[in-house]
């Protein structure tokens, strides 16, 4: 008998459209190809409305010119979290489906940041990927750096501030930033997919770049650029025992790898990520490769990642220093092209991720989260009539 698996995507996020691609290529395609699952797409619109229609398992559904009008005719779903997770379609003909496993494919706000994971934990359903704790920390680029620094993991020099702090103490922060070496990278703290990022080569460009970042977030990160830069990325899967994919080196043809480079530049189906300008496996020195793998494992475990994550690195090719840049708990396309290089197909990858989700879920069942006490009997207050 097929198990019901819900794939969550879309959402109120700047990465809404990227999420749709991730959900379909390769997640839904691979899950359907296993023949073991009844796949229920759960699409969250930009306005926060929830829908589920198995016609949405086809990516072409969302490429229709009149998609906004089509969604207006769709019935919104309801969810029940009583003794498991159920999707309900209210109406004349009442329909409900109990979900056995959830597969989040939501990038950014209200999804990848741990919000959805918290909901699924309360619903009592196994879900793929990192739990809400690692998701929340990794989604905040500043928290990530602070946690990693505390454990001795090298990160590049940086300055951060909120919109309120910047408006009240602009000169103070500009003075701190002046101590960083140009070029600088200005980033919204909670966004991925290179949205809102600016490379600043001259001090005169700084304030405008910060305003761009504040357009997408209320917290901004200013990072020192690395000279003689080599960028590499390492996808990892596992809970306790970890498996590493092939290390990838993006071969940038622009100032930095932006949104278009990642998702559009190749103009061909690439699993949601443009890998046309990537070197897999990365052709870097063996000692650097070992540093990347060792730091990748340490970073994954330090943040408490589970299921799947991708660790991004910056390497100074002159000094041979390796820095952890950030951690992505939901890699776009699951970086399936990296996994194929080490002999793991899309079907094998999603099957493994579902197994890891269930492994964690049943292990957590052995943990006691409640506590019986006598405290309420000893609290004074008005008596019921």
C-alpha cells in the first residue's frame, strides 16, 4: 500500500518561485518515480492561502499565464493536527487524507526558517530535513557565524545591524565597516538565492547597497570579501552517520553568483539550479579538499543539522585559508547533480531522506516532553462556583 507524502512549497517568501521549482525537480518527480508514495502537493500562495490538488504535481500547472485566476477557483484546504496530520477539502463532498510523511520544499521565510518545521513537530508527523532549531539558526546568517565562531570554525570578518540600529547610529556602524577590507558583500540576513545581495567595491556605494538589503530584511550583514577567491559548496545528508556529496566549485562569469546565474543562466532544465558553470568534483588541492570536508562535517554537527544541508565555503587561494560562509538547510534541487557524481540517483536520494525523517521521528518518541507535577494544586486563586 502506498504511503501518503505531502510536499510543501510556495509560501510568503521572496523565494516563492524557486520553491516551486525545488518541489517539482527533483522531489515530486523522484517520489512519483519510486512507485511507493501517493504524492499530495501542498501549495501555499503568496497571500498565505493553502491549496492541494494533484494536478499541481505537474510543474506546468504553475507556468500557466492565468495561474492567478485558476487559483481563485481552487478550494482552500484545511488541516487537522489531532493524532497526526490530515488534509481536509471542505465542501459538498467531504474529503480528507492522513499524511504519513511531510517533505518541506519551502525556501526562505515561513518555511526554511523553522516555522513549518515547528508546525509539523506539533502535528506529530515525520518530516524531511533539518528540525526547527538548526533551520532557525542557519536561516540567520549572523546567528550561523556566531555559533560557528564559538566552536572555533573560521568565518570571514563581518559587521551586522538591524534597520533601527542603522537609522539611529549610522556613523558608528560606518566606522566599524571602514575597518573591513574592500570589496564588501552586503546581504539581507534571512534570505537565500542571492536575493538582495550587492558587491561593494567603493565606499561611496555602501549606503545604497545597505538600503537595497533593507528592502528585503530588517537585519543586514556586511562581510569582508576574500581576495584570490575560490568558492566551493558541499552537500551533506544524514542524522548521526553522514554521507558527503561531490564538492562543487561554481565557475562564476560575473562579479558574484547571483539569482540569474543560479536559476536562469543556463536556459535549460537543470534541476532548479544552473550547473552549466560548475566544476564537479571541484579541482582543488587535496589538503584544501580535506579541510572543506572536515569543516563541513563539523559545521553540520555544530548547528545540529539532520536529513540534508549544504555548507558553502570561501577559500583564499594564496593563504590557503578556508572559511565557512553559510549553511543552506534546503539546497535548491537538493543539489542532485552533486549526488549523482557519487552514485546516488534522485530516487535513491529522496528515498533516503524519507527514511532519515522517519528514523528521527521514532527516535524522538523515546524522549519525554511532558512532566507531571503537583504545582496546580498548590496555586491559590478564586474557586469555581
